[in-house]
C-alpha cells in the first residue's frame, strides 16, 4: 500500500518545491530558491497559509521556503526572471498572487520570462472550481462558457499552463512544470493556476511525490554529421562571422567561444543577451551587431558569406529587420539547443548545447584559420570603433551631460563581477553599442521584451542571486514612473543596490524615433498641458524623482556633472544600503553613430510634410529587406 500524507494543495505545493533541485556540471542547488507572494482572498488562506506554516516549522517540509513580500505582481515576476538570468537559468523563484487583477498583473512578467527563455514559476489564484460561490469577487464572467477564466490570458505567454481543479491533478502537473523549467530548449514562464477553494482542499498525497529530486540540466551533444557539415561550410568561407547570443552564456561556453575564436581567427559579434560571452578586448571581439550594433560588427556582417549563430534567436534588432546581412550568397550555420531557433534563415542546423558544439567544432576545424588580410581588417575595425567608443564616453557635452558619458564612467568604475542592468528606451541601444563587457555576468539587459519598469525589480532579483556583487540598475525617468514600488521591497529586505536615475524629462528613445519618422516627438516629453506640450518645449513638470526615491527609504545623491557622478559612485559603493544617484542628462543625446536600420513603418499617406519625407526615406531603406533563403 502506498504511503500517503494528508496536506492541502497549498501545503503540497510548498513541500514539493522545497525538495526540487537542479544539477549542472556536477553542482546541485535548489531549483526554487524562494517565494515572492502578494496575498489576497485568492491565496491568503491557501498558499499563504502554507508559506506561514513552513516559516514557523520548516523541518517537516524538508527545508525552508524563504518568502519575500513584494509590492507589485509584475515587479515580482520581473525579479524572478532577473534572478534566473543571473543564475544562468539554474534557479528561479516562485510567484503567487490573488485572483483577478493580481493574477493578470503577472502576465507581462510571464511574457518577459518566455521571450527571454528564462524560467519562472507562477501560481495565480483562480475562481472557485466548485462554482458554489459564482461569481466570486474579481471573477471575469463569460456568458458563453463557465470554463473561461482570467488566467486564460497566461496561455500565449507561458511555456506550460495548467489549471488545477482537483487535488490529485497537482501530482502530474508539477512534475511537468519542473521538466519545462529545467529544459534549456523549452524553458520560460510556467503557470499553474490554482482555484482558491482547491488551494485549501486536503488530499492524501503519496509520500513519494515529496522525495528529493534532482533535475539534470541536459547538455545535448551535437551529431557528428552536423558538425562535419558545419565545418565544411565554414572552411569554404572567406568572410565568416560568429553571432553569439544568450545561449552561449547560459551554456557556460564563454571559454570555448574564446578558444574557437583564437584558433580560427573568426570575428565574434554579440547580441544583447550574449554580450560578455567573449571579453571585449579579445582580438576577435567586434562588438554588438544589428540595429543598435557597432560599425565594427555591422560592416563585417554586411559582407559576411557565412554567419555562425550560437545560441541566438535572431531578433529583428540582431538582423536589422532582415537588412544586416547584405551578401546575396550569405549562408547560416546555427548552433542552438532549440531546433526552432537553429532552423532560422534556412541554416545548416547543429541542434546541441553551445559548449559541446563549440568544443566539437573547434576540433573539427583544427588547422583552419581565416586569411591574414581578413584578420588585419578585423583589427582595423576594432581600433576604429574603440576610438568612437572613447569619444562617446568622454564627450565633455554640456551644459547637461550625454547619457553615454554616464555609461562610460560606469564602465570604467564597475568591477568584472559587478552587474549593470537595463531594459528599455534608448539606453539598451547605447549600451549594446558601447559597453565593454569583460565577463558574461557583468552585462544584464532585458531586450527580448524590452520592458519598461524591469530595472528596479530586476536589481532586487540580481542582488538576491549575487549578494557579493555591486548591482547597478540604470533607470530613466520614464521607466521609473512606471514601476518604482519595489524600491520599498529592496529597502525592506536590506538589499544593497545602486540605482542610477537619468532624468531627461521625457522618452529619449521614442522621441528620437518619432522625430526620425516624421512625427515630431509627439507625446514623448514630460511637460505641462495646455495643448502645445505635445510637440513643443513647454514648462517642465515639477516632479522630483529624487525626493520620491527618498520617500521609499533610499539614500539619494544628487549630482550635476560626470566628475560629481564619479565621486557619488565611490560613495555609493562604500555604503551598506540602497542608493540612488540622480543626474540630469540631455534628452537630445548625442547618441552613438548609427550603422544599421530598424523597420518601424511610416504612414504611407499624410498631410504632414515631415511624415512625407520620412516615408520616402523608409521606402528607400526597406528595399534591402529580404528573407535569408539563399
């Protein structure tokens, strides 16, 4: 007879998760490091009660499930995703919410995790499974079907979705959830919706369900024939180029990538997620590629005859909306753990772990190296871009500094094991263009979903993962006003993070995009109303973000120049509490010189002359766009 234990569904969830571990390269660690939870009538007496019970007496569960009370449901999922990224997808946090608005606040965070291929585990509460109380508070009613629930919104942004309507369904569902969380090809948001009555319902669960389980993060080896075919194509290339994505970092393949580049001389460009996989001062490192890339990488990409994608999903920024690779005969060799990504651009597919594939490919290419003339061209382009970067970092712009000068100061002041965080606006573009990453962990930019409001909760998540690193989140005034409330959680948990607030009284990125596309920065400046504010420089709003941050409990250092900023950063590092450095920057830039394109359509007809001009430019640029089918 199978041994059982009587627990509520909420209690079973916590006991099960405490006993789940991952193993990678011989190292074991807890898969679910802790629980974020905002409690309401949907979960306060279910998972909330289970978390309380565990906190008071963790031994029967097999260990403690640390709990943090955040302030916003989207924020806590962003923090969990950032934690997962900072641990190279070996660990994550669970997130639980009440039903209705609390649950739906997590949908954006779920999309952040899924688009970035990051594991997060979500337990949104749901309407009554019994339907005795129907409609329950915050239930969304569908007159055509009682099966429809607000949590159905999670389906398109989750890699796994289930709704537990009977306690015994929890057993296979959580096992499936663990598989997805630990699968390098399929990972993303995992959503298990829990009706609030089911959370509190008891069931005789098999004891075996709560046994200690170790989920090995697999490293699929490449097929020999796939490596041979890839090597054959690369040997025939005159101008090969590697594009390294996030998969290189998550595979811990940085050393193998450096070894590959050193042996072959093939230049390595990087995506937002892949920056730092090869150190910027490596002789083959040519910087970011695509719409926000460096001219050193983009000029090589334009003429590349073979592009070797490693762990990249080829976003539109990477391909410059299918205009970056201009060689009409360009071919692709894609190394990716996911066949879905490996097959893109009609590529020669190597479906495998990045580290394993790079090791095999380097061996297969033994003795092969690019021509000296190509190496000389790479060196010249690297030197040229280094000069441009230095100029952007030390402009001496005034009266307000350019944001690139702030980035330059940080790049020079932060250590190899420190982490810079950003997500949206013009900053990720400048950072991909300019940031000189020395390690894979130093650069943390969320650009798959490019979510405004990510940076502050992400700082919390990264600091939880890397308590000994200086964690620096760069936040614009637009982003700050969207999701600042996790500052209270950061102070509550005594987390030492440094926030760099760039105040430019508007949306720099969208303003510049609007202007270049004929829409005259409409609706992108924070100014007083009275009509003219949407397009003109009206009176600034009397919003004091520095004072607001102080009200959350942060120490705020107000500075006006780059010299003062450098002094303030040294002060912030010396402190043992959360700090914000507040500096006003020039809304109009200047930004790094562009060397590529991004497809943002312009109105085909218009009464506005600037829009007509922009449409003519748009059509001229779009002519280079094509599918990469050879």
